[in-house]
């Protein structure tokens, strides 16, 4: 199976970071500043796509297509966190935990054995999709096929929240691929597609009908690869590339209502609570941190992040509170209402092998 999260960055914003944005056209990208802004759309929700907005498009153009679209600057750490969550879910379903992460929001999983426990592979796909939705709040699509290449194509056929099944039978696979454009294949980019086009080759079906020898003058060394993939042949084994190594632990708190900058005690208290949660996690995982980062988002969505790195690693909870509070007091704008507060520890190291001095005191 190939699992691909739907409109990933935009979905994290809509379903996790800013639930009030559900149902609205949302773009992750720089402020379009009334059409004069620079930069590109990094992700667009399906509502935004309905207005013709696509990722990679200049934000100024997106603004003209849909002036009502909500632009958020994006929060990469939250995308990394959500990615870790759904990858862990995939690992629970996959045969022997075999998961191959392909990017932050997509992965292949081996399901040959576990599928036998279901009446149909689609049942398993639905269970995976529902589990991911329930536990991460995020939508995904699933492609089921005899190999990775075909599964990836299948996933893209029914988005969002789709499940596409391609049977094992090689003839069925060939039939599934035949009508598709050549650039449906992962690995056939614009240049290759244009070259094939010059020979009037537009669909995978046309490539299936040719021999490798006939393809040679057009594709050279790539001929065999192209012929095999177009015919649904992909012998690559699904090699597990391991769970992601934890690089940081973070926790955010978005306030239901923006917090007045005068309410310093409440903001401090919130930082302390967040630090407590993080310190617990650090302890449970037998880690130590060196860097502490405080994130502040103001009512107008501008976000600042400030860090401090210690000379040595520690797991000390009190230290974390003091540093986080210190950064907050020093870096915050005392005039502006706060929408979100976050704390992160990074530069993590494993202290499980070390004996903690405190254990002897
Ligand atoms: Mg995706």
C-alpha cells in the first residue's frame, strides 16, 4: 500500500493548528499583501484548489484567484510532529513493521500477510485511513497494488480520502495503466514527457505496445526502465527505512481567545505547564536537551521563535522552566496579544546509559 496525506501542510493547519479554518480556502505561504506579496504557495487546501490555486504558484496570483483565501505562514515543526504520528500508525499495521517513508507525508507499507486477515485489502485500507483520521485528525488516500510503482499511481487517482485498488493479476495492472498519461509515472518528469510527446507517445498504453528496442532511439538507457514501469513491473523490495530519529520535543498551546499582553502571570503559567509536559517526556524517553526554543504567535498570526543553547546537556525540568520564561520575557512584544505559545527542546541526546548524579542525592 502507498499512503499519501491529502493536502498535507494545509490539512495540518485546518485540522490541527487552526480548526477555525476548516471549510475555508487556506494557503500555506507568505502574506500576499493584497496581491503585492512575494513568494509561492507551499500548500493549498482543497477549498483553495477549487479556486484554481496550486502549490508552487506565486502568492500574488493565488490572491487574485481567491482574495478571500486565508494565508498562514506555516509551522514546519507541527508538520514534522504529525508526520511522526501517522508513520507510527502505519508501522502498527505493516507486516513486520515494514514502512518505507518516501517523504514527510507519504509512505509505502508491506501488507501481503496482514491482508489475509481481511475479506478484501480495501477493508484494511479503510481501517488504516480511519485510524489515521481518528487519531491525527488528518485525511489521507491509499493505493493498493502489487508493487510500489503502481500503488503510488493508484493513490493519486481518488483524492482526498480515496482508496484505490489494483488487483494482483498482471493483465489487470496493464489495463489499469494503459489510459494514463506518461507523466503519471513517478520518475517521468516534464523533459521526458516532452521528448515522448515529440514521437507522439502520450499514454502508458502506447509504451506497453512498443518493445524496448523500439523505445531505444527515444529513451536510450532509460528504455528498459520505462517499458517495465509502464507495464506495471517493479521488482524493488519494500525496504524499511526505519523510524524517524527524534530531533526535538515540542508542545504548543493555542488559546481559544487571544491573551491580553497584560496577563503576564497567565502566560507564565501556560509556559510552565507546557514545560512540565515536555520535561516529563524528556524524562520518560531518557533524553537530555541542550537547546530550548520559545515560539510566540501574535493575534495577527505573525510568529517569532527564539532559542537558547546551553553549554551542556541536561534533563532538568526547573532549568527548562527558567530558560523558557527568560526567553519569553526578553523577546516578547509587551504590546501585542498572544494567540499561541510553544516550547521546544532540541539538540537531544540519549542519557539512558549515564548515571544521573541526582540519583545519589
Ligand atoms: Mg500528500
